[in-house]
């Protein structure tokens, strides 16, 4: 059973690594995120959100729901770990 789990882990890991071959290089100024999104956020964030900090404007206003639900997922994962690892009284 452990061998099957190990093989499944290797296969899924190989598939995930294969999928990253299409990613742009780290820091590539010609990547889609750098050519389309970054310039828009830098130019329009303060005017649209009225927040003086660019990072806060992006995380709080543009990606607010995404950030909120990421926090909920992390909280649920922590709660699941606590529930699984807690000791029950005999």
C-alpha cells in the first residue's frame, strides 16, 4: 500500500512539474502579468481606490475577496489539524 502511494505521489509530482514548463521565466519583463496587469495597477490604483499604499490597494480593493477566502482556507486547515491531532480524554 505504501508503494502504491509513493508511485502515485511521484506520478502526480511529475505531472505538476511538467505543467510548469509553460510558465514564463522568473522576473521576465515580457510576461503577461508584467505587460498587462502591473502597468494598470501602478497607474490606476491610487486614483481608483484612494489608498496611498499600492500594495494595500491591490490586496484590499482589487483582490479583497481572494485574500479573504485564502484566509478562510488557512483557518479551516489549521482547525482541521487541531481536530485531528488533539488528544481525547480516556
